[in-house]
């Protein structure tokens, strides 16, 4: 099935196709149907490329190519390993789902500048794939910056005062941390080791001792420099980015941008430092506790948010730090848990965001306090939300259960019992702030205001549904089903990711 | 290589051609003719400098004796990779800015003045190329004044649009003359100590000399050039001069004038004085401190400027800080980073000022408010400004990234007064200030709405847009292909620093 083109060629095309999609969308400016058609076709072709790569990597290959050597010894080149292949398939697959949702949402809200919206999306997905397939830190950095810049017009899409303010925080923090901290980290790695290439087992081990101060400096620069991982205190860009239209929040701030960040942290931990090397020194502990703090603190903040998107944003900040935590545990189970969390959380959180978008499109409601009884007229939307929330919390039989489980094993392996408590407490907090939403929607009543939820409590009014347009409801249902399916596929994904834990 | 007749005169040609061409310009009929002539001259000169760079790159440094007179008596042009690169850069900027200038000059300068304007531009080009080419320290002074005097006149020509150009030009004249005087005083002291003005001779005879006369000469020369290149406490002339000069002049000067002075500073520090000179360390430490102060102070001022030309002018002062920082490391890597940034910053600032020039032409103002909603009104200009602005911050894939990378790489490998990691973080932090003021500009252009009663305007003329976009594309091209910039700069830095016993470090 996948023998039509070589994996190397597929890497090339996976990056080139979105660029052609970008041009196609630009040319189809005046014809919305053709424009969205181009987006979907581009998405399907890109997904096919990502699948080809995924299969090849699963067979033990390392597809990739060198694009250009821009400075002596520093090149733009690509080499795919299991983690990147997984991220690539996640990004390109969910892009299609999100494009369907965008069609419903953007047409439903009669947004302006829709062509620019889809163009920027195509570039963003190209950048995300570039990050996934990067063979060295330089390539990673270049695509990281392209991702920041291409998503900026999306975040500020509404062009009102709130968008400008949110956009400036977004761009300021992401550009600032990347140029101010990540770039020095990359250069310091380059000077210390003479390479920036990702290699299994790490590249630092051969140059410096594990408890050398330079290792701590590097780790801190990387952990805070990759601002997209939203470790506290550099997380404010994420809640601020919620001024964007919901499809942007759904895809970029649940999948592409934030996952590019934690993917970067995980990749640096595994392929630059090396798990064994990290576990020998004490540098990782500091970042690990900051991640643990972020998990709890942002869960607490999430509880106090009445705006649904803001609550989901803080929930994302919290969930992202699970990945950072997994990387910093410096055990193989921790890394595996982090890798799984990237995929599982993406699917779950995207469901939640798309549901929030569907609610907004139909009712223009943003505040959770106004959603009482809404579940009885939008049962499909809130049903999907319920499944997504359960998955994020980590209840079986939903996908989110596995990473939590693995992270707990990892914490125990690393000998940090306190972390077990942190993870358990966080799950309880998740239950409170996520499950309260569908609970409110299904079981509470707004006493007949607005004419919704007026029926008998706890009874869905099947004859009187007020669901959002088809294209807004179908995508979250798809991802909710995905949450269930991924629970049963977790074993295969575990086996697939196993090579990242084989040191040397 | 093909042998052209007269190729042996190649090192002199880039200076001689514009020098001879300039007087003809003044007698031309006002209007299009002087512009066409100036453009032609700039292209021919550019071709010569390219050829020269090619020759020096493959054949090593060349020497040219003016009128056949040998070194201590006559004037010698001594061209190695460092000059060849700077000369090529200056001529390239002229070759792009001169064609661009026509419409901008037509609207900003009286028609009757146009022959004088282009004459002054060509003379300025001559002077800058002469400073870069010559191997004679006094000849440097002559060309320095040739370029400076024509620059004063060019800045003053901005008076038709804004009378404040006159005071800016006068201020520049006074400061520039003080700088030149300091330079000559310093040179006089060196002449007294050595009896020669040829740079290579000076180096030989200065070896082992460490007395008050030489030290005073060194201090006068460094301060004089520091004034000319707008090193931080001596930068006060620059923002107004750049802010009120005609747009084409600003674009040309910002890309070339200070760059040549930086080159001159490097030439004096490494070729004339050299590492054996014990007083050098004082200057390098001063560069380190002043460079960092400049990076922050000027960027900070730029953030609060409401006139885009002045904002970019302050940004230039800040960027000079990066170049001084590179020099102050006293390593081959540091000097390479400086040369790379000289080249890249010329591309960046030329593009930015040319973009602003397009706006001034169409809207008639360079105030930030004039840029509101520009993305709808002048999309080509806007996106050119956005891309070159990102290059100024140092975002890949633009040349600014290469500059930042090389500079941070060099900073990590030095031992200076300040810990390397701190220097690197300071470089990063000052880039953020650049992000703030560039961000302000981009915000105004892209996210704000045009004024309610704004008249419909056309995009800038094709000639300007093409020139502008050539610069923008160069900003991206030289990210991917760094042979010319990093390759030549590394060799040039090695040649400058490894002349005597191995590659030395100042510390």
C-alpha cells in the first residue's frame, strides 16, 4: 500500500505539499468551496505522506534528507524517529478534522479574511511537520519560529482590541523566550559538542560530565526557552492566545503549537541529553518540580475560570507539564508516558475545544455559568465533551488513562513518591473543573431563561434539539470516538515508541 | 580567469570611476539624466568591486601603487578580503539605492537641485570606497572628508520636506569635523613617532613602541573614528541626520557609512596597531562596555520614538553596538561575527529605510500614525517592511538570524570582563527590545485600521518596489547561502588577525 514512493521522498513531500496548499488556497481566494476543497485535499495528501513515514519508521528505517548546509557543520536536515513520526501523524490527521470544523465554524460565524485563515493554517502545519521531522536543533529552531510567526495572524484574527493585546503577549513571550533562551541553548550545545544533531542516548554525554554546571545551565535554557511547552512562569501566552477563533485554539493550542513545545522538550531530553545522562545528574530535578508545581497551580487557576475557553487553556497548561514532568523524570517509563501524553491529550483536548466552539456558534455563550441545562438541547456536543473530559482526567476506557498510568510508574521508578501524590491530586482537580461542565449542562436548569433547558431535569429533549451546524458537531464526535479507540491501540503505540527508550 | 586589458588597474577602478564621473553630473540637465548617469556609474562600479572581490578571493591580497610611486612616498591601495567585501557591499548598496532614488528624489528635492544631488551621491560613494580601498592612513582622512562633506550636503537637502534637516546637517557637520580632526591629530602623533603614513609601514615601526605619544595617537584615532561611526556616547548626530535626510540618502547612508567606519576601526586596531600593542586591551574593554550600553540604551530609546525614521536610526546605533561587541572579543570568531553583521545589517537597514521611503513618497510622512492600516493600502511595501523587520529581530529564515548566531557563538567562546553566558543573554535580551519596536511598527501596519478619511493611494512605483524587494529577497537568500557572507568574513578575519605569529587572542 505504501510502496508507491520512498520514505525519504515522503518527508520531502510532507513539507512541500502544505506549501503548495498555501498557494492553492491563495489562488482560490474568491471561491470558498474550492478553497476549502484545496485545504482538505492538501490535508489528505499530507496525511498520506505522514502515514508513509510512520510505516517506514515502524519498520526500522530513518527516512530523511539534507536540505541545505547554511553554516559549516550546521544544516537544515530532516531525520524521522518514532516520536516525530507519531507527532507528524497526529498533526496532519487532526488538521483534517480541524479543517472540517473550521468550515462549519468560520462559515457559521461569518468571519472575515477566511482565505488568510486557511493560508496561515497551511504554513503552520508545514512548520509543525518540520519540527516533528527535524534532524537537528537548528532545523527545529527554524521551524519553531515559523510556527510562531504563522500562527500570529491566526491568534489576532478578530483584529479587535482584545486580539491585539492577546497577540502581543503571545508573540512577545514566544519570540522572547526562543531568541533570548532557546537560541543561546542551541549555540551552547553546538559549542560544547560540535554538533546539534539529535542522536539516541544524547550527544552531551561524550563531551561533559553529568554534574557539570553547563548541563544545568543548558537544561534550564532549554526548558524555559521552549516557551511553547508553557512551563510556569512563561505560560501566560497560552491563555492569552484564547482570543483566537475556536478552531485556532482547538488545533494550535491543543495540538500543533503546544505539542510542538512539549515534543521539543521531550526530544531534547531524550536525544540531546539522553535519559541515562539526565538521571545521573541533578539538573533535571529542579525542572521536574517546576513542572509538578505548574500541574497543580494551573489546575487551581482553571477551577476559578468561568470562561470555558480560559478554563480549557489553563487545563492545557497543566496537562502540558505532564509531558515535561515525564521527560524530567529521566526514567524510561517517564519518557514513554510523556510521549503517550502528547498524543492522548491532543485528541481529548481538541474534542473539548471543538465542543466549546460548537456551543459558541449555536448559543454565543462563553461562560460556564450560563450553560446550565444546555446539555439537554445539545446532547451530542455535551456527550462528546463528556468523553473528552473523561479522557483528559485519565479514566479508562479512554485514551488519557495510559499516560497517567505510565507517569505514575515512572515517578515510582525515579523514587519520587511525592510526585504520585501530585499526580493523584491533579486528577481530582481535573474531575472537579472538567466534569462540572457537562454535569451543569445535563442536570441543572437555568429556570427557563432563554428557552433552553426548560424541560424536566435530567431529560434530553430529543424533539427539540438545538445542535450547532453539522460541520461543527461531527468533528468533536470523531475525536471523542478517537479517544475510545486510542485506549485500545495504546499497546501498539507503546511498542511503536519503544525504540526511543533503547539507549545505544 | 579571463585576462582583461587594464585589469592590473582593477583595485583603483572602483574609486576612480565615480570620482571621474561625478563632475559630469553637475552640468547635466535637471531631471532624469543625472539619475540615469548615477545609476549607470553605480552599476559599473559594482561590477568592478565584484570582480575585485573575485580576484582577491582566489588570488590573495593585491597591492596597487598610485601613479607607480612605491610605498613610503606614494599612496598604496592594499586590498585584502576585508576591504574587498566592504567595497563590494558599499557598491552593491549604491547599485540598488540609486535606481530606487528617482521617484523619491523627485518628490522630496527641487528639480533644479537634482544634478547637485546625484553629484553628491556619487562623490559620497567615491569617498566611502576610497576609505575602504586605501592603504595609506592620510589618504583615509582625505576620502573620509570627501564622503563626509558630501553627506552633510545630502542631509541638508532634506530641508525641502522638513526645515529641521538644516540643523541636523549642521550638527552632523560640527560633530563629523571634530571626529575628523581627532583622527588627524592622532595620525600626526603617529607620524611623529614613526615617520610614515602607510598602514603596513606604520605597523612595522610601531612594533615595540609603547610610549605616551603612541598611546595618545591611538586614543585620538579611536575616538575620532568612534565619533564617525556613532559609538554610543558619540552617536548624537546620527538620529537627526538619518531622520531628516531625504529617504534615498538615509537608505544609502544607513547601509554603508557607519559600516565603512567600523571597517576602518578594525583596520586600525588589527592591521596598524595589532595585538602586540599593550594599550589595545583598554580599547577592547571600552568597546565591550560601550557596545552593550549602546545595544540597550539605543534600543530603549527606539521603542519610544514615534517617527519611524528616527526609530530605525536609533536601532542603527544599537546595531553598531553588536558590531563593536564582536570586535571587543578580540577573537577570529568575534571579528567574523562583526563582519557578517556589517554585511547583514546593511541589507536589513537598506530594506527598512527603502520601505519607509515608499511610505513617505505616498503618504508624505514617516510618523508612526501614517503607517496605520498600511497593509491594506500598500501591501507590497508593508510585507517588505515586515520581513526586513523580522530580519532585524533575528528570526529565521532571515540574515538577522545568521548574525545573531555568529555573535552568540563568538560570545560563548571568549573570556572578557563579563561572563560569556551573561553576554549572550544580554544579546538575546536586546533582541527583544528590537522585537518591541519592530512589533510596534508591524502592529500599526497590519492590525490597525486605516484612518477614516484616508484618501485612496497607490502602491509605490515599480522601480522603488523592485529595488525594495531585491533587498528583501537578499535578506532571505543570504540566510540559506552563507558562502559569501560567513565564508568571506571568516577568511577576512583570519587574514587580519593571523598576520603575525599565529592567530592571537587579545586576552
